[in-house]
C-alpha cells in the first residue's frame, strides 16, 4: 500500500513540474561579473541552451497508463462482468475468461485474504435480469367440432374429430423488484464459507426464494399445430349427405375456427390437468435455477475469487 501511494505521489509531482509558459531561469554569479567562464556552462548541468521538457500530454498519458497498470485486475474483472451481462441479455452464450476482482492492496497470497463484500455485488447482477425463465410442455389431444342447423322439419348436424398438438409455457419472474430483495424479506442470502487465501479460491453458498412459476394466463399463451386439412373421423345426421346438410353445414369448418377451438381446449388443459401442469412447473423451475446460477451468480463469484459450493432455490408460498 505504501509503495502504491509513493508511486502516485511521484506521478503527480512529474505532472506539476514545468508547466507550459513558465519561464526558465539560468544560474549566474551573484555579482553579475565575468569570471571568465563560458555563459553556457553557467546554465547548469543541462548543457548549452534551454533544458528539454516532455509535453503535458505525454506526462498525462504516462500517469494514466501507470494507474491502469496498478488497477489492472479491478478494471479487467469489471469489464468482463459487464460484458458477460450484456452478452446474456442479447442471447449470446460465450465462455469468457475468469479474472478475480481485487484492488492493488488486496492480494491473494500467503497470509492475506480479500475482504470484498460479495453480497451486494451478486445481488446487483441479479437485479439486472430483464427476462423471465420459461418452462415448456407439449401435449397432443383430440377435439370434435360440430355444427347443426335444422332444414325445415329435418334435423341436420355434422361433426368431425381432429388431432392437434398444443404448446404451453410457464414463466418465472427472476427479478420481482427491489422490495422482493430487501433484507427483511429473507429472499436472498449469501454466506462466505471461506476467504481466498494462499492462492486458493474462497467458497460461498447462496440461498434464494423466487415466486412460483406462473401457468398460462390466457388462450394467447397457447399455440396449436398439426391440425390436418381432413378430419380423422366424421359423424352426421341421417339426412347427411343429402343436398341440404351438405351445402349448409360443411362449409362451416374453416381452419381459423378449428384453431380457435383447439386453443381454448389446450388452455384449459394446461391450467387444470396435472399431467400437463406438473411438467410445465418442473421445467420452469429448472430453467430459472440454471439461468440464475450459470449466467449471474457463478460468473460473479468466480470473478471475485470464489467458488460457488451450494446454490439453493426455494419457491414462495402461493398467495
């Protein structure tokens, strides 16, 4: 630490000496007489003529380079953590090198340990999450579309059964807001198990509480595919395929109508039937855990010189 301060004082001294425009003085005898010496010699050890000076820009550049060299570990770690967060936000998965954050006076060597407060650093990364985690489930089902219209005294109806595949998603809000992460809430805890020492990484454990996965909220959260142009089964009244029912009813099977009906059925199933809701919730929880750990907590603690020994996610009780 003392060496760092001495170096900074030296650099500041070099910048303050010989400012532009300051006249240069030469040393002459007090009596102003000519003692036979060459006046150029009287100018001092610099030799004849004015003394050369470094331009101020060169001095400032040297000072900036020295400061960057002194704080190189802190600068590099901060740049990598910022770059990792930006790449995650744009959806690019790149394995960046790991550099431990440290100030010049914080060295990880024998007999020393870093005192960096990890908790706020990690929480700051978590609060920067802008996208929810998604859990997905695919399921197939059959549905029947039926239309009916009496023609005079004749009852006329026509029904077809179709095969469809539904796609549903559940979401987990990874950053519910500042109030969620307050100390009083108990939703976030980072425990330092050991500090970095003797060239070895430290160890931490993190426990978090997240909101429960949210099942699809409307039919617009469901997508349908595999609706064929032809039904797999057809039923109709005894009057079909007579001229009346065939002309009046059969044209009432446009694909948009079939898609809308299948979407409503799939939405109900994805929010009520356990064989669909359970996979949705499990995949959403797994995605949330992996995203928080792999993209935010793990890289942050590694950059600060720690290993993540335990990461536990609990789910808040339903309101």
